[in-house]
C-alpha cells in the first residue's frame, strides 16, 4: 500500500553544464576579431577574465546583444508540482523530458505549501501582491490538500488495480502532484526565465510570479551565478533585463 | 452554489485564419522567379490552382521543403482538459494564451471519457495499444472521476470563500478540469502536430497519442483540410510526414 | 545582353496580414474570462476598441506580457540587397522564402546608396555614429560599386554561358546584389525587429542598426501602425521595448 | 598591401561540447523512471552503454522521439564563404556569432573550388545533379573568381582608406569571401542539419545540397560520430531521418 507524502520543497539539481563566462567573451570576440580565439588547453591553466573581458560582458548585457549568451548550456533535473510545470513549459526556448503519466505509475508525493507561504492575494490581476494567511487559513489549505490528495490517489490506485490504463486513471489526480524532468537551457534563455519568474528588488521590469515557480528560479539563479559569476553580475547590474 | 458539469468533448473552433493553398505556391515561386507573383485583387476572382500549382505543392511536401508552408496561419479556440494541454504545450512552435487559474475562478467543468473510449492498455511503453474496457471498468472510471471532481471542487470553493488566493486553492483540482486557450500555428507546425498526435492508417511513421489529444488533432485536421485542400491531400499522399 | 541596374531603394510590400488590435484583446481576455469572446460576425460591423480594450493593450505592453501579440500575422514581400538579408535572417522567429541563386539566374540589379546616406563612421564598435560623406567620398563609393557590379555580373554571365552551374557562377557576385523574399512574422517578432533595427528618439534601449536594414524596419513599422494602431501606440509609448 | 588568398577548404573545429550518448539515455529514462538516474561521479568511471541503453537510443530514433536528443550540445568554430553562411543561417534552431563586416576590416581570403568540384548542373530545379566540369570550365571559374576577388578587394581597401565606413565599403565584396562564426547546436538540430545538407546513400529522404555546405555537414558528422557513436549509428541505421 502506498502512503502519500506531503512536501513543500522544489528540487533543482544541476545535472551538467558547459557554461563559463569565457564562452561569452570568446563568442563575442569572433565578431571583431574573426578568429577562433579560444584554446581550451590554455584555458584550463588560466581562465581568469581580464578587466577588458568583464567590460565586454557588461557592454553586451547593457546593449542587449543576446547571442553571445547562447553558447553556454545548463541541464537541470527539476522536481516540482504539475502546476509549476504548466508555467515552466510556457518557456519554449528550452528542452524538456518529463516523467510520463502514460508510461509509469505516478508516485504519491504532493506539494503542500509551508506555513509561511503567503496565502492571501490582494490587488488586481496582473499585479497581485500577496499577504500572510491566518493560522486558520493555513490549516484549511493544508487539510484540504492532504485529504484530497489521499482520496484521489486511492482512486488512482483502485482504477489501476482494476486494469484501467494509467493515462486514464491519472485524470483523477490533482495538479499539486510532483513530476520530474530534465530541463536544458542556454544562459540567454535562463536570464529570460529569471527576469520573468522572479520578483526582485532593483529589476527594471517588475514581475509577479507564482511563488512556487519563483522557487525554481531562485535555485536556477544560484547555479547560474556559481558558474558564470561575471555574466550574472552584469545581469543584476543592468536591471535583470534579459539581453 | 456551483454544480459540477461532466463532459466528454474537446472543443476546437477556428477563430480566424489566413491560410490557403495559394500561399504555398506563391511563397515557393519566389525561389525560382524572384518576383512577387501574388496579387490579391486578381486572386479573389480566380484562385483556382492549376495542375502545375498542385504538382508544386506535392513536390515540396515530398522533398520536405518545409518553409513555404509557414506563411499560412490558423488561430483556434480550444477547450480541453488540463492533461491535454500538458501535452499540447510541448509543441513549442505555436502561440498560446490560456485561461489563468491565478486570475480567475475556474469553472467546475470536468472531462469524463465517453463509454466507448478504450480503457485498457496493452503492449509496451512507447507502443501501447488500447482495448475496450468492461462495463464495470467504465463504471469505476466514471464514478471515481465524478466523485473526486465534486469533492475537490467543493474544497476549491471553500478555500476561496475563506480568502485563500486562487493560485493556492487551485492546487487541489484534478488534471481533468477543462481549460481554454487561443492557439496559433502555421500550416507546417500544424502538420507536425497531426503527424505526431494521430494514429492513422497509411502514415509512414506510427504514433501512439493519447486519445484525447488525438481528438484535438482530428478537429484541427478537418479545418486544415477545408482551408488548404491541396496541401492536405499532399500531406496524406506523402505518408503524413510533416515537411 | 543584360544591363546592370543601380537602385537605392528597399522594397517592402504587404502581401497579406491577419492582424488587428482586437486579436490582442481577445487572446488576452481568454486568460481572465476563459471564453471565446471573439465573434467575427459581430466584429465586422463594430470593431471599435473601447477605452478598456486600449488600456488592456497598454498594460500588456508595459508588463511585457508578450504572448497576446503572437496571434497577429504579417506576410511581406521584401526586395533588398544580400547584405541586408544577412542581417535580417539572424531573426529566427520569422519565416522566409528567398529567391534562389541555385535555381534561377539572378537579375543584374545592385544597391548603390543614395547621395545623402551617411558614409563616415565615428565612435567605437557597438555604438558607431555616422556622418555625411564628402562629394568625393560619395563619388568613390558610387563609382566603385557600379564598376565592380558591372564587371562581376559580366563574369557571372560568362560562366553561365560556358555551362557552369548557377550555384558556382554566383560566387563572383557582390553582396549588394538584390534578392527578394517572402517574410512572415507575428506582431511580437515584428516589434522585436523594430526595437533592434531602428534608432529612434525615445527608445529605452538604443540600437545602432545599419541604415539599409533600418529602411526595412521603417517600412514594416508603417504597415504595422496602419493595421494595429493601438498596439503600435502602446509600443511607442512604452519606449519601443518589445514585450 | 594586402595579398588576396584563395582557398578551397571549409574549416570546422569543435570548440567545446557537452555531448555523449548517455545524455540521451538519462533524459529519456526520466519519462519512465521519474528519477534523476544520472550520477556523473559514477559515469566517469563507467560510461559504457549497456545493450538495453543502445536499444533505447535506437527506439527513440526510430519512433521519432526527438526531445532526448536536445540535451547534448556542440559549439563549433566554422570558417566558410558567405554563400555557405547564407544557407547555414536558414537553420533557426542554432546559435550564431559571426564575424562582423561592420566592426572589422575583412581579410582578403576567398573561396575558389578545387579542381574536382563538379561544375555542371543537370536535371531540374529541386533535384539537380552535378557533373564534372571540363578543364576549360574550371580555368574559367578559377580565373574569374581570382580576378574579381582581387579587383573588388582593392576597391574595398581604397574606400576604407578614403574614410568610407566599413559597412559601406564591404558592399563591393563578393559572396565567396570567407567569414567565421561560432555555431552552437544540440544533437537533434545537428541531425536535422545532416539530413538536409548531405546527399548520402541510404538516406530515406533525398537531399540536394550545394557541395560547400555539404562539406560543413561532413565535418560536423565526423565530430558528432566521435562523441555520440551510438546515437550516430542509430541515425544512420534509421535512414538518416532526423527525429
């Protein structure tokens, strides 16, 4: 018998990447020098960016020369509820391979927000702001989600045990069930994602993302900053406008 | 009080299109003639394709010259359950505007398969075949879905009435709830969709779509055939391989 | 015998479009209303936008909600020199069918800038500014181009007359020879093109386009403004930042 | 004084890649296993594919499940004449950074076909075949190209020395001048390129590429085969149809 699990995290792990600030410098320099200036043998010993390199990256970001940021790639393993995937997959400049509800029996893990997730929406469509929920409101959310997830997952199992196809049985499952996927994006697409799916002080264009996809973006940003610190700094400095 | 509605249809309506076989002919002819040969004033009086025009369309399809099929556009209004949208939006060469569960309260309309929907899956992953379900199996599916939809929608309403944000309350809703969207695709993307989301005799590459997205594809195909009959015939004749 | 023609224009003609401000309103409204609100029978009699509609378009532009601008399409016939096409085709979110130098003998029409085209480049890479050329400089440009075009086109013809394949003979031709293409873009891609390929007062992000592709953009903009005046006004009002 | 160089090669070098057969296996397995199965620590010691892994890759290729091939990336440095770039950049699912004729003075290196390049085109548009040229034809091609390249490059230099902007001066240059670029593509896009830009025995859909872009494809294919041998073998086995 399966026991439902209730979780409040979003899991983002870096599977692999081929991404460093030098990618930007070298691909941009081909415009003005016309030569293949990159030599990885040398790079491994001395991949320090000069001030001129850093200035170039900032210039490209500021002037919205986006293509030099397309040669750096990140592949993530992400585990998130379906309602997050629904938003994530609207980003068409990315590659996805997601767990299939047609091919495999889904695991009973469901998202329930943590206590300090803001629950009350104020303001108007397109610019909602969120406020804390009361204890009572949180209890309602938590209880409703838990009970409904257990009930619907029981029905799911019953249908499967009675020989109903997985793709039919899953129709009963709620959108807070977890699903996992491989996601590959280049640095330019990633910055576009960050600019739209985070609400951060200092960004030129405000965004109003749902908190749960913002959690994905926050984790993406940490990984991005770690591997491409100069590019990330230029992104932040220039108002988090994706080039 | 809202009363849940259970439906077994997929709604596809053509909102608008700018799509006719002549689009293909004229855009392809620019390659060999280099002139703007299209004159809409003349076209309106005489838009009959010559045998040479029809031969050209068949040639382009057979030789996979895909770009001339990109100048014809269809905008659809589609109403389908969320699990269909999940598959549909994997098609990145399309434009979508979907109903928002963050901005509006979702209507209690849910998909329940009709009696003759095949319910039993045999074979192996990637090449499943489906067989009829028993009366008992169908009753189980229908009963489970109806009860769970009513229960979860009640919880959804209760959360909203208690001041919980719509984007949180909706986490409890199942993937068979209907959602609607505007979808715009060009004829090339549409043929790609048809080739992957239908299982039709005579197609060169077999596909194993879930029945409900195949219903979307069937309706798209009727509209496509109506507006671009020569292109559609060439698509079918050439094994339904998207160019 | 072919006589070379020297021209200083860029030809942009609208072949067809399915583009009006109401497209934006209707596709955006599906988010909040979830219904197909568009009814073309009614539209034809009364397609006046209300103040609320206009406000919605401005809101979408300002908040960078780009997808509602993807359901409006323009197909252009464009005739421009090859060096312009080289830049134009870097825009990947568009559909192209171009005259083929492999399938047809190219016509001897060549671009020579008009007298008041600024010829002198000052400043530094990425932010060049241009100044008027002297009479002597213009005479040099005009004479060089004319003579080289005549010479190379003669060689081109000679090679073809001696049985050399067109795709080989064309290697001798200069990048100012004209070529024509069908180009299809949606309104969102078009605004992106306008924001990058024009240098207009009041734009939030400066651009430094080559004059000849700016001429294409100017003509696109006129057509865009004519068919989608409210969308265009919102684009201009919001600093010509593509949503 | 610059001396023109005449070359008959296409240069393709791998700058970097993150591409191995295991990428395909791991991203595909997430569909059926829903777990992050990749662990690079283990991989480095034992990255041998099992027969089951190889079978999976062949299955994905045959059934046209294209997305698992999108997580492997190649960045190339390519040096080729402009007429090759014109075709290459029609492939929109790739990232490009090319040498700029606006920012730098172009080097006088020009493409002249080698003696055994087939020069005579027979058959009809869309399915041309090529035959050997005579000595006389080759001499004509070689002489014309060399003389015109020298003449036009002299004019180019003269204009620049007289203060004319590089972006104007370059209008006189022919399409066989070399230009270089960084090109990044994933394995799926790369197979699409190979299927369209090579004419190889055994391919399901014939292609009729210009020889010079086929030279690019041939070199890409060597690199692809080296890094993803199982994927490459499956591509060839399945008629070189891109998934």
